[in-house]
């Protein structure tokens, strides 16, 4: 457990087995492309967990000349009485199963350990996935109840989100890196995210949070070709600055302020 970025978000000495089934549909339209993914998941093979989920994700990429607009619509409905932490739906980004599938985020190293974890402030690590409300990366989303107890809503089983990015890198010729034969690409963008997540325990009736928002500016640096290393997959590094969030962390004072985070790969 000690080498994991979010080591407290894993079940210890438990087996998490599941069956997955999915459908993917790719399509084209005037000035754009799209992908629809429908995924089903159900616990199987072991008795340590009881969790099932239906997930739908629709991504559209629109080429409007020198400006590109990308959108992502995401929804998940989850069921179960014993939910694995690593398989849950996270507000800010990818869950730990998805982090484990990426060689750059499966353990400490490329990402400093102090960038991860969850607390009363946002942190400096983001990974595309989940609801992808990147402005809340690392924040526990504490919610004080009427009985005086506190619930942490940074993860759940069901939720919905809408994400958009407006890329404008083609407006600036110096970002094309043509002298490198297009092996490196840099693309700045404006982004906005909105979403909500369930706040109930598994034995309670479903209750959803208020809609949360974030907005800011970011840039991606993609290494598309690695020269003689032809079998190395492309790598995208992101630097996001969510300057506005609608739900203020406990230890912050301003909705508008400078926040930054680094991530590997993008959700769409």
C-alpha cells in the first residue's frame, strides 16, 4: 500500500472481482466526431464486495477552424451494500482502479506523493475520469448534517456531469512546433465542469448533492512521437488552473483564487 498515490482509497486485504460488459459507438458529423460508451459492471467471484453500476459517457469533438470545442456528458447509477473504495465514483477525477491502469499514475514516482490524498484543501494532482470536476481535486467535500455529524461526499456510487473545453492553440503559430515534425503538440484551453453526486449511505434513500461548478484555464503538452522509440504510446501532460469553484473548501476563503494541478492524460 505504501507506494500508492491515494493509499487510503483501497480496501486492505480484500479481493475485488467484477464482470464488465460494454458497448461503444463511434460516429461522425459535419465538423465533428463523437463516441458513446455504455458500460455495465457487477461484482463477481468473491464475497468481499457487493457493487454494480451502469455508466454512460458521450464525448463530442467539434472542429470550428482554429477553435475546437470538446464536450463530455457522463452519468452513472450504482447499486450495492458494500462498495469498494477503489471502484467508487469520484467527483474530481479517476478512481483508483483507473489510476492503476495508467503506468504513470499507478504509483508514486511520476506524481509526487504530496500532490495526492484528500483533505480540507484542494491538492495539485488530477486525473481524467469520474465526474471530472477538476476544481475539487483532493478536497473531501465535507457536509455537516443536522445531527452534527460530517459526511464526506468526494466519492459515491451515482452521479452526472457535463464537461467542456474550448481549445484555442491553433490561434498561435508558435505552439505548432513544426520544426519538431509535429512530434510535440501544445494546446491551451478554457474549461468548465458541472456535476452532482449522491450523498446517501447505501442503506438510505437516494439523495443527490447540489450541482457543483468549476471553471478555469489550462494547457496540455502531448508527446505524439518518440523518435526511434516507435512503440511508445503518446503521452499527454496537463496543467489546469481551476480559478473558480462554486463550493468552497473549508480551509479556503475565496471562490475566485489561483489554484493549480498537474495531470496525466485527459478525460476527453
